[in-house]
C-alpha cells in the first residue's frame, strides 16, 4: 500500500449527511471495517459496507489500495453509522493555518512576498500584554513588522487591513492542497455560513 494514498483525505458525514470531519483514507477504512461508517459513492449516493466496497474494482483513472489479492477503491466520502448530531470542529491555531487565513499576505501593506519574508505579528504586542491567539496575530512582511516594532497599529500609525479572527472549520480548509471534486456534492458554502442555534 502506498502511504500517500492512505494519507489522502476522506470527507466524513454524519447520519444526516452533514459534513462533520475530514479523516485520512486509512482512518476511513478502519471505520468501514469496524462498521462505524459506510462508504458513500458520490456518483450515485449508494452506501457500501466493507464487503461490498472491497468487491468493487477501481476505475483506470482513480487511486487504489493494493492488497495481497485485490485492489480496493479509495473512499472519498463516508457517512457515520451512529453519530447524527452536529459537532463543531475547530481550526488549530498554527503557523500554517495563519498563513491560510491571511492568504500569505501582509496584513499591513498587502504585499505577498513569499513565506520566507512573512512573520507573525502580535497586533497588541506581547510587551504590552498581548497574547498569541487567532484574534491577536496576523501576517506581516519583515519591513512592516520592523516598522511596527513593539507598538500597536495605532501607535505606529499603521492601518490593519483586516481585523484578525478565528476561522470557521471547513472540510476544505483542512486539505486545501488537495481538491476532491466529489466533495462539492456534499459541502456547500451556504451550509458552512448559516448560523446554528445552540442546543438544536
């Protein structure tokens, strides 16, 4: 088995077919084997358990997993067998995700100089009590970060292009480097932008 194939993303739906997570193919296959999930064929929306899915032959143009005696199609979408409530996922506060949120753009001058020329700036500097958080960290080019130094944007007379925020989790956010076309049948922008009532 190729490690790259096993690390590919699989969209996880709850019993109501709402996207709730992204798992690796290897994790999705474990859920399928344990009967905690079934594969959804994005072409005809049929559901498959382990035995049924293992009998399907991969198409010539799709990735597959090579077992000892057969080849198995790679699941792109699975639905959970038991879990049917919405669970809010969070985006990890990390350097990579700050770059994603800010589109690799300096939040002061708007330039996109490349990742080696971008730094993470604390809007309220740590020297003034600022903390490392989604709401206080932005990307800044080296020149703007040096100019701002240990001051707030107001003190440095620099305008912040956009107020920093905690991004909402989306399946596509987790794997922006790999686009899975079939996910578009299950993930809509409207779904992710609608406010949810607590306790519903």
